């Protein structure tokens, strides 16, 4: 480390591990909270001399790491962070800054009623943010499901009275009691729309084939053009990049408003065009875009990259929830698969966000079946008790395997400590 490089964690030297006595107890490593407390109470560190604001490692941060300056929070415009593109965030510094900010707000809240209200607003801003994310994610999923259904039916025909209706919605307005493969009175297949009324005629089949291929190719070409010209980051599933971002990497524009808008439109176009892809993975990406946009409504999250990842974790849970209709599965996905920093409060907020998104999607009812997904199973007969026996046996074997793994892990840790 060079002499003029700032030592952000200078106070951590107090936690250096002492040498272990021959027969003494094992040495205890400090927890993250203890390290953060020491780093925030350390001696203020001056900015390296000879560096301008743009060249300093601090950027728009406080000139002293151990103090909090509230005015610096307002100096950053919305949408501007303290890290450059394709850089990794400093988790310890951002968490320490948030702790200093929280202590500053608690101290100010005792001065007047207005400061107390501001402190209360800061306390519940996290829940309000995930509420907004959940509502927006559910609304986006409902619009995409409805739009994809309409664009899929447009390859076969059109509803002349209301062109924005799908075949099922168009036939609801018809006086026909049922419809299947044959068209109802209100729905017009493309050959019928152009004057060919005999399904046994070769011209009828040829016209149907031409219109199907035309719409599929046109929608697919329009999808690729929009993504390439306006939002290159909208391509692909997005889950690998979301995992990278949640681990602390900065990718400017990947969770922006243009990426969200273009991906929302092109995803239903790509699905309706018949391409071999689904909307489950992209829903996680779009939900995280919503979380990133909503976080800038609250400076607590918009100007702190580590805190922003709490909202993004909740948003990823909402994305899986609306994609599969499984709120608990979304929380487990966010906890086990994509999140790097996942405190306990984020677990409850993720569950709340997933529930809100599921409720909004259920209220929209995009498929008209009161179900959240297109493919579902109705159980018309109850289960019997003897059917639980195989599952009980599997559970017993699973618990025994977990106990064996835990025993082996503890045995290996004791072996390492004895030889260290």
C-alpha cells in the first residue's frame, strides 16, 4: 500500500488477534458489527494531498470517514452514485456510512417534532419502497401476460369490433355459448377477414400460413431492432447479471428505465412470436429495474449502494413470485441464489414485496381463470393418509443426512483448530 493511499479502516488495528497461549482458549475473531463500530469511531482521515475531487478515491464521500455530513447527501443528484461503472462497491464503508447517517437522524429527531417526523419517515421508507416495487412488479406482469396473449392470437386472426381483444375476450362478447377450434361470430380469422370463407379450400390454408409467418417474423424482427437500438442490456435472461450486481458490482444502465421499458415490451413480443424462451428469468430482471428506479425516491437507498441491494433482493423475490405464482419460492430464490448481503429485515421485506406483487397480479387476473400462471392443476379429490408414508420416510432420511453432514463439519473444524 502506498504512503498516500487512504487507510479507510485504520481503527481496525485494535482488533488484531493476540498470540494464542499453549493451553489457552481459542482466539475469537471480531464480528462485522464490531469492525464497523471501530471503523466509524476511528480518527478522521484526511484526503490524500494532490488529488482533485474526481481523482480522489473518496469521490463525493465525506472528507472524514469517522463523521457524517448531512449536506453531502443532498449534493448528489438523483441517479448519481459514488462509484464508477464496472467497479466493486465497498460494503464495509457503505454500511458504516448508513450507520452514521442513522445515528445522526436519531440525534436530530430529539430536537423538534419536524425532525421526529423525518426520522419516522426514514424508518418506514424501506417498507414503502418495497410496497411500490411489489405493486409495480405485479402490474407489469399482468400487462405482459395480457399483451402476450393478444399478440399470440393476432397471428391467427383479429377482432374487428375491438382489435385490442384476444380471441377469448372477443368471443366473450359474442352470443355464442361456446367456441373451440372454430371461430365465434365476433372473431375473424385472417382468411375470413380477406374474403376466403371455405376452410377446405387451398387458398384458405395458404393465406393462414402466410399471415402466421408474416406476423411471427415481423414481431421477432421488431423485437431485435428495439433491443439493439435502444436498450442492449435488455437482451438475455438477466439473472447472471443480477447475481453479479447483488454481489457488489456496478453496471450502470443495466437496471435503468430504458432497459425496463424496452424489455417489458419486447418480452411479450418475443414470447408471442413463438421464440424458444420464457418470461420467468426476464421478470426477475424487470423487477430489479423497478427496484432500482424506486430506490431513488428514497435517498436512504438511492445514494447508498449497499442499502440499495436490500431493495434489489426484495425485487428479485417479487420477480420470481409473479413469474411462478409462488411468493415463498421467490423469497427462497432471493435468499439462496442471488443475494450476497441479506440481513434479517430484508427477509421480511422480501416476503412482503412478493406477497404484494402476487396480490396485484391475482387482482388483475390476466388469464381469466383466477390463477397466476397459465398452466395449473386442479385437485378434485382429497389425498389419503397412506400417501404421506413415502414423504415421511424421505423426510427422515433427509434429516439423518443433514445431521451426518453437520457432524462431519464439526469434526473437521475441531481437526483444523487442533492443528492451527
